[in-house]
């Protein structure tokens, strides 16, 4: 079983292939990407490497590709200048030229770092994304955003660089820790809320299968999520407008991640809280049905995702929101739902209501 989702961006269009066992196809999939003598750089992290690097490398080499490998330490700290320099050094040492490509085998950390290296090395070479977390499959590997962190904050340096191909091998999810997997599901249900009420209902029906990582349920959920992200990005590649609906739940999520200290909450966990909050705000400001806010909360509970940030004060979270680089001046803007499948962006909300809804969040 395999599905392909095409991202339509004119001359930079590319296919996202989704299915179990695609990693073995990596070499063949890259054959027409570069001439046979052009070398490739495979980048992965030390957790992913132990499970999947040999298959990826073996497939590239079986297709006749000369391939160097860099293994970075797992974790957000690797999205930094030092690791970036390491990739440039490895690329030069392996003789990568303008016709070469880099392969990002891993989660969003590997994807963002490798993507930024590919965007900038020799002013840009081709990139192949091989996402191995659910979050990376449905979010970070699609859309072309790449970047690294600075000591002053997350994602402060970056570039748009669309991949030439995305291969999402569902078999790789078998080794993903449960907490990471469940956090990824938060981003999946987000697509239902922002774009597709039928998809939301399907995710409700499939919840047990999804929790069990059933391949059929996953294939359908990942493919629809990618289609939606691709549709949004296709209409707004550089975040001038529509792309902001992808930030549903994220205004609060980013503030929670920062206020709690990065790593306390996984991104998807903070997004779960942020979506619960945004749904409640939507009920109060846009007539979003309370019953649908409860459906969302119920789904998140069944995935055992958090709905509140215990122990964080409103003052701390609100202060963290003000320094978010995406908020205009100091007033945060919100993506809020009118109904399931229809979200508006750029909404302003009165300060007292923000605080009231925060205090009213329940488990
Ligand atoms: N570019 C974008 O549009 C975009 C969008 C969303 C998030 N991001 C970025 O993505 C990053 C988060 O990505 P993530 O959640 O994938 O985190 P991650 O890359 O840190 O991966 C999470 C953990 O799972 C491990 N792992 C990954 N795949 C595995 C597998 N198949 N088996 C076993 N272990 C595995 C990793 O080693 C890591 O420890 C953040 O840096 C965020 O800023 C980028
Ligand atoms: Zn997110």
C-alpha cells in the first residue's frame, strides 16, 4: 500500500510518497535526481541511526550512489551552528558539488538542520526528506521551511527550501517512542480542525487503530494531513496569509514550550493544550460550537495528550507570548475556528478573555 501526494509549486513541485518499506526504495527514488557520479550526504541522528541508517545507506549504495554519512546527537540542541558547520565540512570532504543532494533521515530536528544546510551549501543543492517521526511526516518535512536555532531563540535563522522528494516510510514509526508518536497525533487532528470536518470525523472513528499504529489507518491519516498541508502551502508558500491557519493552537503552544523550558512539553503536547485553548476561545468569540470543542478535547484525552499546563501561571505564559517572533508588536494574533474545517487567522482577542479562558481550561 502506497500513496503519493503531489505538492504543486510550479517548477519546484515534488511528490510525497507514503507507505511502509519505502526506505528500501530510497536509492532508486533518487536515481534521476542527480547524475550517477554526484555524491550524496546522508544525515541522521544517533537514535534513528541505530534502527534505520543501514537500510537507507544500503539502498543508496545499491543504486550506485557514493554516499557519506553524518550522525548528529539526537535532540533539539543539534539544530545549531556547530552541527551546521559539521555538515558543510562533511559535504566538502565527500566532494558534494552543485549536482549533489542531501538526505535528511530523521525527525524535524534532522530535517530542519539538513534542509538548511542543503539550502545554503554552494547556494543550494537538492534535498530529500525521509521523515521518521509522525510530526515530521505530516508537518516539518512538507512545506519547505528549514532552519536552526540561536542561543537567543528557536528557528531564528532559516530559509525556504523545498525538497525534491519526500519519502515517508510508515515502517520507521515502529521504533518511535510512544510519547513522540502521540504528540505527532496532535498535529494530525489539527488538520481536521482547520480544513476538513470529514477528516476530523474519520480520525474520531479510527482512534483505536491509530493508537495501535495500524498501517491502513496511518496511511490514510498521514496522506490526508500531507494533502492539507500541501494545499495550504501551495496557496501561500511564504506565510503571508492562509499559511497562518496551520498555526491553530500554536500561539499558546509556543508560549507554553518556552515558559515551561524547552523539552518539558513535547511540541505536540503543547499544541494539544494550545488547540484546546484555541477551541474554547473560538466558542467565546466566533460561535464555534461548544460540542465540537468537546469532541476535540475528547479525542485529545483518548490519545492521552495534556489539555492544561499544570504549574504554569498565566502571567508567565502571557509574557512568553509577547516575545514570539511571529506576533505583530506585542499583541498575539490567533487562528480561531468558526466551525470544524473552517479556521480564520489574524484574529485579535481582548486581554481579559484570554486570561478567563486560560483559567477555565479543564482536564
Ligand atoms: N520545518 C517545519 O515546517 C517544521 C514544522 C514543525 C516542526 N519543526 C521542527 O521539528 C522539530 C521537532 O521534530 P520532531 O518532533 O520530529 O523531533 P526530533 O527530530 O527531535 O525527533 C524526536 C525524537 O525521536 C527520535 N526518533 C525519530 N525518529 C525515530 C524513529 N523512527 N525511531 C526511534 N526514534 C526516533 C529522535 O532521535 C528524537 O529523539 C523542532 O525542531 C521543530 O522546530 C519544523
Ligand atoms: Zn506544530
